[in-house]
């Protein structure tokens, strides 16, 4: 059963477990590829994770002159191939969400690869495995569809998907609580 | 592969037309040049060594694959930009230093790990040195003569370069050059294989065809090469013809594979020097200021090039404020996205982003 990464952004409690977990996946060389931001840092403690959304038409790969960013058959947009990346940093400029990280010492870009080491065998990615607040989940399309029905939004929109993102993505994002003004039961 | 296919689709027919003619042109010129060289080298084909016939066919097939891959690759919009602008900037003051660091001493691989660096120096330099020795010998650009007095002359392109004692260090190094490089490659490849089998970081996404095949091919070439020496010295040439064929076959297969798999990085890599020059030159010209915080984060030229390349791919990324997402620095672009999710303008709060790097 094909599963996807699914984000319910406002669940985030800012523990940054996902950053720590990301360093531990095979091939990550102990460096994390995700972000956690304070939404309104001077006023409250709400945080949200920012992940690579694994675009269906990934700007990072389109802008890479070396074809170093490959797309896996699962749809995951992989980190730069170590022998191909020539260090131009086009991908960091192109990504609409500012995801790829660049190491100047190693002359190498690295980004979220959806923990391909795990997800190619159907194991959830590191970040989703450790997230204590159900912000990051690993779900089938059917389960995501059910979530969509469960959060019956007024405007009938899956608010953080198209047209609110920059393009179709393999990772699905949602913010049900905030928009419905309801208190959630996890 | 998917990425490539989609780009080709987008640029459509013009690309295919250019492709067909460029390919034909490059192939024609190279094969003609080879034919002329062989004609001269073999004194009007009177001295054709049929043992080397396989190499000839191999070289021609290799050229076909090479041009096929390279022309298709050079036509991709982002590649074309770096190639075109990079070549114009080839004669910067920093070029020699960058070239040595990127292509000869591999400083950046050192920063990835000493093991990985050692492994690559052994494989890379082993292969490069082997080529430097083999090609001149095969084409007769270099040969040795021996004087009566026990001295060897090394003759390159008809000129006597050096005279050395026949049992001296330099003479021994030259007789054994190919054996030494073969051992370098074997050690390097074994290090790579060991790492691919044991190291969880290297194992994560390796494939047989992409990651292991080139290593096995290099191993086969080196071992059969060494075996030839072994048979000459210790077996008085027994089994040599058969081994020579196996060696030849392995070299040809490696050559044919080269433009398609992992080894394609060898001819591609010099582009890293072009990319570095491109970044340095345009950064000196004019830097792009982030539309939100005003930080200078990339050269204006590169920013515009990326916007153009995305445009070719029908990717626009216009914000409602009227600029392109690529005109924001990375932290602001990330905060801007959080702002789109939450409805609160996070990017406008003048607070530096929190540390985003966890220590693993
Ligand atoms: C033009 C100069 C070259 C450059 C800049 C270059 C660059 C690189 C880089 C950056 C890697 C990745 C290393 C890592 O991160 O661990 C690599 C891997 C590799 N290179 Fe090169 N390379 C060059 C020439 C060569 C040559 C001449 C060979 C010989 C055939 C070669 C064979 C290999 C092999 C087999 C690997 C893969 C090793 C593995 O399995 O991990 N390279 N190269
Ligand atoms: S979110 Fe950015 S890094 Fe991830 S696939 Fe899309 S363009 Fe690439
Ligand atoms: S930095 Fe590396 S991965 Fe990114 S676009 Fe340049 S070559 Fe490709
Ligand atoms: S999916 Fe894997 S690589 Fe991507 S952010 Fe999560 S842990 Fe990191």
C-alpha cells in the first residue's frame, strides 16, 4: 500500500524531534534536512515544521545543470548525487520553499530524500516515526481522503494544497484546527 | 531520468532537430579524425595490428555514446547557461587554483571524509596515470631505447627526454608504471566496495548497475592487466593471448559503459570549475538583495538565470506581492511559506531564524 507523508501543521509543539531524527536516517551523514519555525516568535509559542514537499514538477531538479537531483520511482525527489553535484547552488535559489541546504566545504547540496532508505521498503520516514504530536504522519491515500472528509472546511478547500501551494506535491499538507476554530482530540 | 524526459518534452522539437544534426556532426568529425590518425599511424594501413581491432571498434562505439549523452545534456536549459557563461569566464585569475582543487587534489572530497578522499585519489589518479602511459605507448608517441652502457633513453614525440640507468629508480618506475597504477585502482576500488557493503551512509540508495558495476569493471580491467604482467614474468607468456583478450574485452565494455553510468562524472566534472567561476564573477558584478530583508544572497545574474530556466519549464512562482519567490533569501523564503500556511506574516517579524541544524 503506497503511503505518503502527511502534515497537520498546527499540531506542532516545537520539540524538534524531527530535526534530530532526520540526522539518523541512512545516507544522511548525520545532517538534518528539515526545519521548524516559530510562527510569531515575539508573541506566542506556535511552531510549524517546514518540509520538502516532493513536488511533482520539482523546481530544484529542473534547475540543476548536472542532473544531480534524481526522482525516485516512488516520486521522492532525492538529495544530490555526490559525484554529480557541481556546487552551483541553482537548486537552492529555485526551490519555492527554500529547502535544499548547501555545504560549501564539501561543495555539495543535500536535501530531504523522504528517507528513501526506509520509505522504498514501506517503512515510515524518520521524522514521521518520532513526531509525538501527530504533526507528521505516514498515511495511505485512503486515510488522507478520510481526513479530508473529517475536516469539512467551509470553503470546501483542502486549504494548504493547490492552489495554495506552488504546484502539485507528493507530500500532503493540512491545517484543520486553526481554520475550523475547533479544539482537536488527538 | 524522469527529470530529463520532462525537460526534453518541454523544449520539444527544436531540441530534437539540433540534437540530430549536432550528433551527426560530432560523430562524423571524430570518426574522420580517428581514421586519419590511424592512416598515418599505421603507415597507410600497412601495419594494422589486428589484436587491437577490438579497441578500435570499442572507441567508436564509445564516441557514439559519449556524444549522444553529452549533446542531449548540453541542451538542457540550466546546463547550457553554465556551459556558455562559464566558458567565457574560463580565463579568470582563480581558474588554475580552482581547477587543481576541484580536479586534481579533490579538496572537497577530503572535507567529506579522509577515507572517501583516499579511495578517490587511488581510483582517479590510478586511472588517469594509466591512460597517460597507455595512450602514448599505443600510438607510438613515447618509447624507450637502450644504450650499450646500460642506460635507458625515454623518448617522447621523437625527442630524448631523459637518460636513466636501466636498473635505477626512474627506469623501474617506468617499466612498472602500469603495474603500480593497477594496484592503486585495485586498492581504491576495494575501499569503495568495502564502504558500499559496510557503511550505512553509503548503502542507503545504491543500485547494482549504477554503483557496483563500474567498480567491478575497474577491478576486472586492473586485475586482468596485472595478470598479463604476471604471465609474462612468471609463466613465460603462458595463457597470455587468452588473458589479453579478456583484458581487451573488459576495457571495451568499460569504455562503452562510461558515458551512461556513474563514470560519466569524469567528463562532466570539469563543469564544477565553470560553475565556480560563474558564481565568483557575477558575485563581484552585482549581488541580488532579498526582497524582504535586503540581505545579499546570490548574484543578480544567477538569480535571473534561475528564474529564466524555471520559466522555460512553465514554473512561475509569482507572489501576491509581485515578485518571484527566487528573489527572496532562503530564510525569508521559508518564513514566507510559514506565513502562507498560518496567515500571519512571519517573514516580516525582524527575528533571525532559530538554529535549524540538529547535531546528529
Ligand atoms: C575529473 C576529475 C574527477 C572528479 C572531480 C571526480 C569527482 C568525484 C566525486 C565528487 C565522487 C564522489 C566521492 C564521494 O563523495 O565519496 C566521485 C566518485 C567516484 N569516482 Fe570520480 N572524479 C574524477 C575522476 C575520476 C576518474 C578518472 C575515475 C576513474 C575511473 C573516477 C572514478 C570514480 C568512482 C568509481 C567513484 C565512485 C566511488 C564509490 O563507489 O563510492 N573518478 N568522483
Ligand atoms: S520542495 Fe523544493 S526541494 Fe522539495 S522537491 Fe520541491 S523544489 Fe525540490
Ligand atoms: S548545487 Fe548541485 S544539486 Fe544543486 S543545482 Fe547545482 S549541481 Fe545541482
Ligand atoms: S522524510 Fe526523512 S529526510 Fe525528509 S525531513 Fe523527514 S526525516 Fe528528514
